[in-house]
C-alpha cells in the first residue's frame, strides 16, 4: 500500500462528520485515533509502532483508558493490528475513507457527503431521506417532551423558528411531537422546555438533560447520519444521541400524557412547520 498525498483538512472533516458518528466513537477513541493519525499518516507512514505508555502520555490519558480505545479502534476497522509484542503494538492506521464502516460517505470526493456537500451545508428539510435522518437521531422520541412519536404523530421542528431566520441545519431541526411543535410556536426552545417542566410533562432531571442536549445540538454534537447510497455499508450507521434516563425524581408527581388519536392531531399542527 502506498501512502498517497494526503489532504489533512479533508481527513479531519471526514473524521469529524462521518467516522465519529458512524463508528460511534467515544471521546477517548477520538483522542487516541487522532493522536495515532498525527504520528503515522500525517508523517507519511502507514504503520506505527507504539507503547501504551507513549499513547497515554500523548493523549493525556491513563494507560487503562487508552488500551480499550485501541481495542475498539481495531474492532471497528480504524486500526489494523500488525503485531503485538512486549514493547507495544504495531498497527496500520486507516484513514476514514479506507474504513469499511465509513466507505461510501465520500462518494464524490473526500470531505463530501454522498450528495457532494458537507454536513454543515446540508439542508435537512430538502428531502424525505434527510428529514428522516433527523427523526432517526431522536430515536422515536420527541426532542422536547420525550414522549414517544410514530411516523404519524411526529414532525420536524425548527428550534429557532424560520421567521427568526432559523436554518434547516441539523443543528436547528429536531424531531418533535405535534403537540410540542404547536405549543412551542415562536417561543425560545429553552423557555418552552422550562414551561414543559412547570406543566409537569418533564421532570427536573429531564429538563436539565434537555437543556444540555439543546446546547449540544447548537454546538453540532448531535449529528444525524446522512442517508446512505445503495452501495454504502450500514455498519455502525446509527448515531446514538444518548437519551439518558434521569436519576433524580421530580418532587411533583408526573402528569400523565394525554393520548392522541392521529385524527385529532390536525388541531396541533401548523402547516408551515410540519412534515
Ligand atoms: Zn413533545
């Protein structure tokens, strides 16, 4: 294998935009992978021989922390183990485009989505498949009230409303139940979440979690997986936005959620903001 001329900017974009969500890499996995790439591929070397102590020092982590990350990266195909000796590991460090679970992401060139635009530039309102990617990210729950939604009871909501120049970016679109979509209206999302808590539709711990998720969304940390082309592998193609269960109880009893019949939901929908 020849070490072709690399474009570090594109590698970094592929790593952040596709490899991390598709392989579901943790923060430690990311630190370890980027340190290994830095000292192998960016130095023109395919292989790298290293010890866990060296890796731990370089990533400012413990050896107990980096060891499972190396194991994970090997299991996910980001590293190929060539040799393991007492002195350490010899691995071949794969670039995102060479990793099986990420192939196809760069259909029209490194750093590009199958449609040839970056994740940041993608209009997620544009096609059904892209809208579906947002719904999938929320895993069948309303982003706001955490209620279960189905294909018939969900819609996409602009966190910052379109009238306030909110975009169709994955950072501004969430899957929501129709009731929340209608009730939120042009209210800031943070105020709406607090209102849901006052209405006892969210516990205080759920509210804290939702506010954190709102920040993560705006920071671009909740990336949906772009729809795959037919030839693409689906290995690891599900981004898991953690919907952590709350460990603190709201002192007030939780109000039961009303049940809705799909036919009644028309009353909640706002045509301009529903798909
Ligand atoms: Zn809701």
